[in-house]
C-alpha cells in the first residue's frame, strides 16, 4: 500500500535551503519515492498561512517513506534547513481505502 510524505515549509534563508533541496531528490529516489508535488501554486483553504511551500511524495510503502526520512543521508541533507534556513512540518500517511 502506498504512503505519502506530506510537508509544508517556510523558507527563511533561500541559499542555505537550496543546499538541502539539491540533495533530496536523489535520496528520495533511492528509497523508491516519487515527488507528486513540490512548490508550485497553492491556496490555503483552512488553517494558518505560515507555510508557503508544500511537498507531496509517494513511496511504495509506509516503511520505505519512514526509512527515507530517518536515513543518515536525509539527516545530513536536512541539517542545512534545520540550522534555521527553514521551518518544516512533515508527516507520513499511509494510503488506503478512500471509502473509509
């Protein structure tokens, strides 16, 4: 069953944040992930308008998505944004029966 990494972010330092975003696509691919949406047009329908960048990544399984996020490679890349270059909220959600 597929799983989805959903993140919303606020970029504070575009130069440092780009060091993170330059590394992430290869890491995601290594774990079987496929970017469905990254950046682009959006409209906040409800909730705080703090974040201005949204990302959705599909993984073949929940476990592969979690393994990607917790991998040493991702941790090294995320260090660029975790040093204050950006604020991010990330969740992993398993896909499932849409009728539930």
